[in-house]
């Protein structure tokens, strides 16, 4: 072998070693970067499918903190605006878990829950997958086409995607009366207001006040006579006809009131349904609240509903 060939082979061997060391250093740097994320989880980023491996037990009490930390950690490395709603849409099993924390669903399984905030949502070794940009953009487009339709005398809230009906939920609505409320310090018309608007925000950890007295409360008496703490389920803040009037979409702890004019103006739903609506409808979702007495049932028969607000249209 000539000296020239020997030098050439030696040079190529050293070059190969240098490239290998550089790649190893790059991988080590990436691992160290991942380990610096300050959240209740250790992040394992796998290619091509990115997912988060949960290391701790996450209960409802800390669930939103966990989701916020997850979005904060991964949003800078995605090519789209990562959000809690997008993650849950891509990992629907989490939503099933949340919906099943409904007090009455638990009672059907002979399990009394005094404090739902202690219920487990995520367990160690659970995986949360993060969509790629193509999958994420498809979800975002679907969100953009989502809208809420509420027909008050029908006691129904429907979620549509364009013209496709996704879900129908029973609701309770505002009473047909006026009452003095400490909140506002005036005689207030309790009927649910009609009009068009949108979702403008959420109360993820709501405080509870009696609107009549203004006093805060922490427990609720259920339809079965048992007392529990109030659940931590998001309340949906709406703006109707350009006015933020405190008319919320939120869970009721007394589902026997559904199908009735019972509330102080808000739209009440089941606890499980509140979770479903929350994750179906992000901020910006359009809302139409109407009062149509004539409706058509599933077999095409026209039905005239009870005129609960005496509007006669």
C-alpha cells in the first residue's frame, strides 16, 4: 500500500470519528434541553410520533396546571399554535376520563365521591401524543367550523361542525320572572337572553356565589339528597349581541332541573356534558341562542313547543 493511500484512509477514518462525536454531542444537548423543562412530567420526545410520558399522578385539582405546563413546554417546538383543546381533541381518551368523573356517573357505579377534585385523570406511564403540523391544522380547521345552537323552548344545546350535527345536550334555562339579585344590586330579568355571539373565555376553577345573597358557598346538595363539594369543571363565558352579560354555560349539580326554566339566566348542563362542550368549543366558537316554538322531530313531524317566555312567535 502506498503512503499516499495510507494517508487518505487515515484522514477518512478521523473524519468519520469527528462526525460521530459531533452527532453524539448534539443528541446529549437535546436530552439535556428536554430535561430542563419545568413541569410535573419528564418529557420523552420520540420521532416520528411525539408523545409525553407522564411520570406523576395528575388529579383534577392540578389538571389545568399540568396542561398549561405541557402547552408552555411544547408550543415553542411545534409549527402551529399548540393549545389544551387541540391536545385533548388528539387524545380523546382524556376527555372520556374527565366526563366519567361526573358525580351521577360515579353513583351509577356505586361510588360516592365527596370531592371530585381528588379524582385521578392521568397516571404514571400514560402517554399524551402531540400531533404533527398536518394533523394539528386539520383539527384547527374543524374548530373554526364549530358552532353552538341553543333553542330555549326546546331545552336543547347543539354543537355543529358546518351543517353536521356533532352532539345534542339537554339544558336548563333562565326562569320567566324578575328577582332582586345582590350581584348587580337591582331587580333582574332572569330569562336567558337571545341573540348571536361567541365564546370569549373560560373559568377553569370557578368560585361559587349565591347571586341572590352574594354569599360564597362551597358545597352542594345533590338530587339524591347527598352533599358534596362543588366540582371543578370549566364554566364557559359568552358574549351575546356584543354584550358580556354574565350569561354562562356551566354544569349543574342537580340534573333533575334540566328541561326546565330554573336558572338565574345561565344555561345549565350535566357535569359530563360540560366537559364535552368545553373541549368541543374553544374560544371564538360562534353561538346562536334562539326562541323557535315550531320544531321538527326525527321523523319529520312538526311539533309546537310550550311558550315558556310567553313570546308567542
